[in-house]
C-alpha cells in the first residue's frame, strides 16, 4: 500500500479513533446534565438464606424508595457459602429468593430487574425504575475471581454495566480476603479486580478479531459496594471503648482502607463519604453485641461503598440495624448527573475536530521515547518487575501509535513481557506512559529455564493520518534465576541439590521431588489444623519467600503462615511443565471419572514419577481430611486439586461432558482417591480397596 495514498478504511479508522478521544474530552461542550437518584446497598448475609422473618417490609429500612431512585444496586456477600457455590460459582436456586425479596421491598409495580450475577458468595443485582427502563441499553456483565490461584470463588468481584440515556454506569460488588493481618492481600484483590474484571459488549466485537474489552474505568459513573474486609489497627478493648464514646475520628485514623488509600496502595481516586456510625462487623447472632467468641474479633468497618465519577454527589451514607447476620447492612444514596447530548452542539464540536485534523494531516509523524533499553536484572518466577517509558509526540502531526509483531511472530512480545497499553493516539506535545511488566509464570517458565538469559525486542509503530509510518525499537534484558516452579517432575527427581545450584544427578532418581516432600512435611507438622488451608490465600510477601526457600534450599522462616504454604504448594503443582495427570491420559481420565476401578488402573499407567506423586499427594490429603478443625471436606479438596492435577492439552478442546461438566469430571476423578471408604490402613501402609 502506498503510504501517501492510504486506503479509505484506514483513514476512517484514524479519524474515528481521534474523534472519539476528543469528543470524550470536550463532552461538556455538547451535553447537559439532569440529576437522577441512585441507591446502593452492601450486605454480608453470612451464608444464610432468606427466612420468614425477612420480608419486603422489613428491608425497606435500607431499600428506601421514598426518593424514587432511578437505579437500585444491591450487593450481597457470603450469599452462598456451600461447597457447590464456592466451586461451581452460580446457583439460580440460591439467587432467586433474594431477587424476589428485593423486588417485594422495592414494589414490582415500580421496579424491574436489569440484571443479576453470582460468583460464589458474591451476588449483585440492579433494578431500574419504570420511568427509566426504556433508557437502559448496552447491558454487559463481568466477573473476577480473587480466591487462591484464581480457582476458588470464595472471594472475588462481580460487575454489571449498562447505559442510561447518554451516561454509562458500572456497578461493582466484591468480597476481599479476610483477617486482620491480610492488608497486602486485600490490596492485591483490589488490583486483580480492577485489572481483570472486563466487559465485552457485543456491539464492539468483530469477527476474526481479538475481543475488545471495556474496563471498569471506561464508565461515567462507577459505584462499588462490598465487604472489603479492611480492619481497624487498634486493640480490641480500646476500639470497643471508642465505639461507646462515638469517637469515630480516632477509629477512622486507624482504618486500614483509609490508610492504604492514602498511601496509594488501593482505591486511588475513589471517594467515600464520611463515616459517622459504628463499625458494622462483627456481631453475635441476633443481637447488637460485638463478637464475644474466643476469637474476639476487633470491630471494623468492613462493609463500604465508594464511587469513582465526577458526576456523583453523595446524599447519605449510613448503616442499618438489621440483626439477620453478623454484619450490618450499609446504604448510600447518590445524586448522579445523567448526560443528555445536544445534537447541534455535538456536530459543531465534530466539525471543529475534523477541521483541525485536515490542517495537520500532511505533517510528518515524529516521536521520542524516554527509554529504549530496559534491563530487568535478576528475574524470579512469579515476581513482577515493572519499568516504564514515556512516549512523546514531538512533531506537529496527530499520531496513532501501536506495537506490532516482529516479522514472522504473531505476538508483539515474548510471553514473559506484558505491555500496557498496546496502543493510543497523541496530539502534538502530548505524552503517554507505557508500562512493561516482566513476570515469568507457568507457560513461560520452561522456556526461560532453558535459556536463562532473557532477551526480547518490541516494535513500536507510529503513523499519521495519511499512514506515513515510523518504527521505534525497545529492547529488554534479564537473567532468569532457575526455579523448581515451571520445571518437570521428571527433571526434579534428578535434582538432589537445590535447583539454583544447577547440579543434576542423572544416576540418582528420587521417588518424588524433594520440594514436594518439604512442603508436605511442614504442613504435616504445622498446618494440618489450619482453617481452610488450600482454600484461603496466604500473604503475598510470604509466597515470594517460600518459593525462594524451595529454589535455594534455605529453611522456611519460623513465622511462615500455613495458608501461604498451602498456596505455594498449589502453585508448585499448577506450574509444572506438564501436569501431574499427563496430557496423554487426559481424555481417558475424564471418561474413567465415574468408575474408581478404571481410575486406579489409569494411574498405574502414568509415568513412574507421576504415579508416585499422585498416590503420595492423595494419601497426604486424606490425612488432612482427618483433622476436623481445618473445616475441609473431600468435595472442596477434590475440586481445588483437580484444577492443578489436570490441564487441557495444548491445541485440544475439552470433550463434551455428557451429564457431568468437565470440571465435575475432573473433580470426580480426584474425589475417588480422597474417600476413606476406598482405602484401609494396614500396619501403617495404605491399601487401595
């Protein structure tokens, strides 16, 4: 194609992209605002179903429609904490009674359900007033799991987005990880949801092209309700004393969410109305007494509502005295400026933008980068390393920039490099910050292990309106630190020394990898009673330390958390170069999942090390299940471990599951080996029945 005579479609794409960006910046010039009322509610219902005591009338304390809100968003946490809910993520039977109850409170003559979505215990439903129902378009739903390894839906976020008139709305509900000390994990939950909860509206998708997502921040109005689980960092007795005195300022100064936000670790740019009411967590059942159990949890404002928008003004923010669960519900009312476009004014803005485009169309594209060589230094498995470069449009033209694959490549970079954003547009003098994240995960690890020296080059292309182009190159360098994560079982059994020493012993063959034994031994000594080990996440900082201990042979720290060890254990299995159940036996394993005898026979056909590890691990898990204090059951463990034992073979689609879904088939295969009825103990030896 002649750069001087670009095809009309390319010119049109350039113009439409620039026009869209400029219209967003100049929307105040052609829109008017009219206030609508929006009501949001957050409530952790502690896994309980609606009872006869809960009626529409009883909920009207916090589902107050006296102001006729145009939109009502209700977020529940711990709506369904059954194994099925946490594992299979959605249950119409659990959601329907709540939807019916909320509609009864709102009155069905005035309101109707726009959409609802459940992710394990997280449930979000949005209702619209009859006067605004016809204005609702572009509905889309998204979810993000923040549970351990993205496997278990005990924690996560749900989003419902849509347009009302000319304004886009996004409602979110989330349940972050619990416990006083897990601040770092909660911050990570925030980052995970804001980066991974995406929407894919049908009208933006084109055949044979990569799906185009809308992010949380691509909306005019964003309202987020949730049990964010941030606590108050003060002694329990002192907090209770301050509550009696209604000394909210002292408690607020020690609130984890407030302090983490202030430090830039979460919710940067988000707004929360002042809190002048008592903490909403944790109460004894059916009364107004804070936790009197032996745990004596410190009261906290775990239940919150925040927003991100220039169009929102808060009317009220309050808690409600409903004793149904150990949390009190909170609600917030907002006046929201809903946009209405004035077509004539918009057309004038469009004409001005197009006129300016024509004036600079022939200008040659030019740009500069603040950094073109990036050295990540020592790179360790799972540890993200971040560098940025600033792209400046130093010419007189408007430029569009994007990364392109190199020659025969299909991707813009190797799998251990993530580039964000991939593309954009800049006017003269404008700048964009491009972030490069180096992180070696499961798929990249085997290649990095083999190469050790990490090198890559990305190509940044800039072009003007008439498709005159220039290429810029950015190089990356790093040194990968050898790791058991991403290695194969077959290689690890020939590693009697720490892998970081790079000393193999081909003549020696261990029964199982020593790293697996080390983790099992630690859990056997320290973690068998840990509540929901393998279900609850551990401290992010400890995960890095434990991986380093496994790679270097160092002793595990004395303050190691059982949940961090459990997550490291799963991460090790999940990262194997080839999964524990070999690809060659994948389809057969699914077919055999209903029959224990067939499952046993198949395990006997695995490579020796895979068979050894499988029986070692399932025997270990059966021992864990003997400890009632950890609150685990065979169904939960079979689901979690099936996710790391099985991986779909490359270039293969999962076969149809018949009456059972594929997830259920995988879990059923593992479950056979966790049921004590299939095994007996004979003189300290486990014998398969």
